[in-house]
C-alpha cells in the first residue's frame, strides 16, 4: 500500500509530523513535487472559480498523485492552538473526494474537530487503526513524529533569530501563510526577489507559534483564526526590529482580506507593501512593486541618517 | 565638451527620451509612440535626440532606462541605471518641484499615486488588475464618440452639467456611456462626465486610504487632458500642478539617477543603426514552461531572462562582448 501526500496547504505546517509518523510505521508514501505551472493549471481546471489559489494548487497536487498511489492522505482539521481555522481545512477532504468522485479516489485522513492537546493524538490513533496498526505502534510513531516536528520548528525559529540579530541588510518581514511562503509558485519567487534586492527576508511563519499567538493580542484581541493570529503576532513582536513588512496574499483569501486591512490601519511607521498573487504569473508587476518598495525603505534610512 | 546624461522611459504606449547636463538642464527631449515595438521606438528616439544635439558638443556618458521595457532597452543601450518607473517619476518630480507632497500619475495602461514627505517617497500605490480609468480607456471612449482624444479636454471644459458615468469597470462604463448618449445627453456633458469618472475611479481605487496633501503634481500622458485636470481640482479642492514637461518626468528622473550614480559607460548613437533582435521560446526542461527571452545584437546573444530556475539559464558567450 502506498500513500500519496499532496505538497500543499497543511503539508507545510506538518511536514515532519506526517513523514516521521509514516516512516515509523513503515508505511510507504510518495510526496507530490514542488508546485509548478502544470500543477497550478491542472488545479485551476478542476476547481470552481471562487476557490482560492492555494486550494486550486491542492487540487493540482491531488491530480498529480491520483494514479501514482493507492490512497491520498488529506486530513480534516478544524482547530489549531485552540483557535478556529479557515474553512478550507475543514472542507478539503470532502471537497477532494467530491471533485475526484468519478476517479474513485480513496482517501485516508484524520479529523481534528475538538480543542485540546489530546485531540490530535486521538485523531492519529483512529487513523492508525484504520491503516491496521496496533495501539502501541501508533503511540510510539505519533510521539516520535511530534518530537521531530517540534525540533524542526525550533531549529527554524532559532536560526531566524540569529539572522535577525546578525544581518546588516535591510530586514523585511514577509507575512504569508505557511502554504504560501514555502510554495515554489507563490512564495519562493518573492523571497528570491527580496534577496536579489539585497534584503534579508524574515519569515513570519518561522517565528514561534505560541509566542506569536500570545503577542497578537497587542494588535487584535478578537481575531478568530489561528494561522492569522500567528502572523499578526509576528508583526507585533518584530515591527520595531525590521525595516519593512511585505504582506503576501493569495487571491481570494477571506481571512487575509480583513486581517491585511487591520494590520495597515494599526501598524504605523513601518512601510507596508501588500502583494496579491493569483494564478497568472505576472512577475514583471511583482518586480516593479518590490523594487520601488525597497527604494522606499532605502530612502527612509537615508532620511533618518541625515 | 559637455557631459550629457540620457534617460529613456519606455512605456506601453509612448517612449520618452531626455538628455540633461550636470545641472539638470534639459538639452534635448522627445516623445513618440511605442507602437508595440520598444526597440524600434528607441532607435527612432535616438535618431531624433542625436539631431537635436547636433552642434552642441555633448557627449553622453551615462544612460538610464525606466518603464515596462527598461530591462530590454537597458541591455540595448548599455545603461548604467535600470530603475522602476515609480522611483524614476518620484526623483524627476522632486528634482523640479522639491516641495511636492503628492504625485498623481495616469499613463497609458497604469495609474499610480506617490506620496512624498520632505522630498522622500514614503508610500505608493499602483492599479492592480485592470486598466479602467487610464489613457487607453479614454482613447477607446474618444474613438467611440468620434472625437480625437487630444481635443477631449477642451470639449470637457465647455460642459455645464457633466453626466454621471459609472467608471468602476471599462465594460460597464462603455454601456453606461452608450445608454446616456441614447437618452439624449449632450456630447460635451458625456465627455466631461468621462473625465470626472476617471478621477472618481482614481481617487476611490488608487488613492484609497492615502493622505492626499497639496502641493499636488499631476503627470503622465493623461495630464495633458485639461478636463481631467479640472476634475481632479474639483475632487481634491485645491490646485493641481501640471508641469509642461510632465510627460517626460520618468525619463528625466532616470537621467538624474544616471548622473547621480556616477557610473560612466561608453555610449554612442550608433546603437540606432545596429541590429537588435529578440527571440522568445518556452523552456522545455521542467513543468514550469518559463518563457525565456534572448536578446541578440548583430546576431550575437548578449542577454537573456525569464527563467525561474538554473535549468533554463541560457549561456552567454561573455568573451566576445567584454
């Protein structure tokens, strides 16, 4: 039996957790390749117009996987860190099963619909049993996997903190969801362009989630979405340590459309640039915007030095 | 001999060129249509500029390019500075009007607002997805009404009661315009209404949430339209400056930047006689299908771009062109 893992959405939040869990259980799996134009186009053809770009990309990845594995792994997740999530994470399993119903696509998944720390373990236990493993095996695999994910994130956070302290370049905080910033089609070109413009991209997603969520109350006390809380918290923690903030959003994102406006209203004294990406790849527009934005940062520094 | 600095602004619709001396005086300038062929337009531009400089003993020591074809023309003219149009316009305008706080710009396909504090750019916004309310919108509507776009402004000023026209979207504006004409609105009222609609659209989209403070400079091709200028003044409630050289501001700005850069590179007007060619192809090496552009000078590859990864990098024979 071979499981297919789409490199989209929650993969970027749970990469080590998933792969270590399956490795420990000895389950064979295949991960779809980094997003490319073919995957985006395939996804866009399968999706209805109203879905967001990351969801279209998810469908593209599933389309790539559908003939290469026995089952596709796609969990249904309603909460994270005790807060709600965007509806696409609740809907993705059913959305995919419906979209590919003629293909008789088999899905394997876990459901996290309750808050609390035990919910995730319980969900994995249920999925492990479905795959035919014993309780002890599942328990060991889950906690090993949880460790792996934890250390991976900790290393990432520490590494970034070091860069933040040492770097002499213009530091630009890049605000984007995990599945956007790490995506080869959406976030990577932006990060690369910033580096080419001699800036140090600071990835909001790499900041510690719990610290950020706590800090987010400085900007908003009532924000409902866990992942947005994480990003907003990174803004309140780092806004005085960076030279600028780039908000990278995919079209059309419901939570971001509100949160971005709020950030722009509440955060002053730091130049903010909002970049909205959609399925067309118009890098020329992005280049012009980033270039002039970095000019603004440099002008501001020049003025402060005068 | 005077040292000259050449700035070229290659927009989607028009190509602008300015030669300045080291005191920012304009020695030569030209404005012509791009006609979808940026390299051809620049060749024509260079010929005109060369003619204007004849007998003045000016030597071009540095070239700057801006506008949507800046990269291509930068390679062609061996430019010292290749700069985005927002910075170029801001530099150009603040050089001539050091006290400016807001720049409105409406060009052929894009419109932008630049906010300046104490001579430094602090914020900007650009139209994102559509070209409603830009020069190309006005010229297509002028065509529909059978009026040359150059006379649009003058006709608009004669109107007493501008018609209300929805300008959020070009398609809707067009149907609204046809409807208003059919129910008997006068032509000058409709034209004035269009100018007003362009401004409303601009203030609501581009200027949304921005601090618009006087002095305001209005530039770009559409600034030549007095009707739009007046509509802007009515909307913001203060005078809006239009510089006689407003259409050249991007080229002027990038010439200033080329001068300030201190980088001097050899340049000769002979470029206008050389044969430049571009070819585009789709890279077959991975699933991204990048469109790669190669630039040839006298059949020799001098630059290429468009690849997202190293697989698509085109090797350039650096030995032959230093």
